[in-house]
């Protein structure tokens, strides 16, 4: 037998001990290390022994539907775990209040990755080996990249809520083996395209540099994505610096960047390290002032700071950085992430069930859960292949915020037209600039409980957003949500603002 035939034979064995030994022997022939083979055998054969992933007929599968959740509930990325917990707690209570799915209540099985990728692999193996788990929500925990080969073997539906497989083309259909994975996270490539388009076309910047967390980006692919995005808009990369999660002495890197003098610096990492970066650039005397200063070499080096959704996209970085967090700091986000809009359901559920308000990102875990459960409902089974096929054929969905969908040829919920630019603003008022601008309506709502936070910068992506979500953008424009900056006499938005 060739390896695929031998693996198929192994998966059909009744005696799991014999199957496990045979699988490990096959893995050795295939060039998989012994430790990895032992790890893989536990997940693959447990799934095989259960008939491919739990009860075939959901009607006979007990009184609950269990969903695995992998996230960083502790450590430096714990804010993502908090977002995940709040989102899913509210969503589960809402769904259970509606009667659950096919008359069954929903239960979550949480596993913490902390800051160690090994924990993510271990958590997945444990959940994938449990035949009562119908699927997994992977919410930003480390270890996702290291486990993708196991996704292909197990075929257990995985909702990549805060993890990116699309950017390096390891999402279906680019990678046919990853058909069971569905992504909700804004892809890094798409985010960098959005940021580069804004930097070049709206701000007129010519040069840029990237500061990259190589723990969050274990394959160190962000540099290539960044350079490709810059090339599309005619910008030049003049610097690339790396650091590791939680180890953020940026002094030497900042000196090198200061010598290269990029107009814009993008830092791609989590909120704590992002805060440390802007504090240290402020201490260097190079904090961002405005666009004209960033482009004028006679005024010293004061680059415009851009960041990732998990960094400057979360309000906590501004809490940590305090006055070093400057208005106009830019992030890529998506229309559905405007959780302060009244028409988005997630905010109401969090208030009703948790007496909390969203901070940003809570729409995605809830939508991931809903998608998986709608797939179970449509398929009427927990058979893994049929569940994947059901999700591909659900059509347009709306649950926590905006509409989204997957198809047989698209396993990414976001499109380029969904992308927006967000900017840091402060409750104390807009930054002083000529011409002046006004804060959006969100600052007169409960959103303003934080002294600072990222809000939509409406102008740069307005036309695209109207195509993707016309009803939402009508609300934004007519009710004054988001930073709309200066306006032309005809009411259109102007690029005159010097801050953003």
C-alpha cells in the first residue's frame, strides 16, 4: 500500500492500540518525527475511532452541543481571551434563550494557550480527540500555524476567529487540505493593503518601515506581505525590525529607524508591546505630530504610526501608553467591527446578559459560534465532511453585526470592501489642527467610558464600504458616527485634515 492507502487502512481499524502502532510506523516512513507522530496519533485515531467526529445523527447526541474554544485566557494576550469570553458568553445565553440548536443547549469547552504555541497544539489534540466536540473556535491562541497539518488530517471544522490562514495561502481553496477551516480574522495581507493605500493615496507618504513580532508571526511572513503592499501603491520600505512577544526594548531598533527616517512606521504585534513602542519613540523625541511634519525632513523624525488590529486596534494599548498614544494613530479594521453602532446585536446581548459593553472584536467569536451551529443545524449531523459542506452552503448570515457568508470557493468572511481605517481619538476632544475636525457620535454614548480608543476614520474607504454594507454606512453618515473630519462645500469628505 502507498502511504495514503495505509493511513486509510489504519483509520478503519477496530483495535485502537494496533492502529496507533501502525500509524506511528507509517508516520516514520513519511518523515514525521516520533514525538510529532505520537501527538498526531492521539488526535487522528481518537477521531477515527469515533467514526469521523462524533455522533452521525445529531438527534441522538445527548442534550447539549459542545464547542471547543482555544484562546489566550492568560498571559500578555489575555485581553483577546477577555474579548472571546465576553462575546461567547453573551452569544451562548442568547442562543440558548432561543431554544439552542435542534432543541439542544450549547456548551463551551475552553482551553488556554497562554503565550506558548505548544499549549495550542496540546489543546487542539485534546479537543479533536473528544467525539462530543462538534468543532473548534480558535480565538487568537498561539499554536494555530503549528497545528494546520492536523486540521487537514482530522477534518474537524475550525473557525479561525482571530487567526490568519488566508494571508499565506493556507486557507481553502488555496490549500485544498484545509477545507474544514473558515476564517473570520482580517487577513494580514488585506490589512496591510488597506494601510498602504491610505498611506500613499490619502496621506502622500513615500517611505515606510515595519516593526514585527516574530512570535505572533512565527513564519516571519509579514515582511513580505508589507513590502508587497507598499509596492502596489509605489511606496518604498526603508526598514524592518523584529522583536519577540513581551521582550520589547526597542531602543536599538528605534535608532536604526531614526537613521532611515521612514514617513510611516507600522508595528505589528499585540497591545502591550505596541504601547511600549510608542512610549519609547516618544521618549526619543520622535512622537507623531501630523502628516506635514512626518513628510518634512527639516522638522526631525516624527513618523505616522500605524498598527495591527491586535495592537492599536484594541483600546488597551492607549490605556497603557497614556499620553504617548497620539490621535491619528492608524489601524485597519472592518465595518462589522464597529460594535458601538446601535444596530449591531452583540452590544445589546452583552448589556443584557453580562451588564458589560463591547470594547472591539466581540462580533467575531459570536459569529464564529453561530456559523458552526448553523452548519450543525443545516447538516443535521456532526459528520465532519457534511458539516463543512453545510457551512459552505449556508448563504448570507447575520448574527452579531454585519452580514457575511462563505461559499464552496471562499472560506474567508471578509472582503476588501469590508475593510476600514480606524484612528485613535480621545474623549477630551479632537486634536488641535487647522482645519479643525469633530469627534463622532460614539463619544456621546456609553463608548466614551474609555478616555481614548480607536474609532472609524470614515473618509478613506467610504466608497468601498458603501458597496459592501450600504445600510450600515447610511447610518454612519446620517447619524454622524466615526471621525468624518473636514467636509467640502458639497458635503463630501476632504483630505485637508493634517492629523488623519
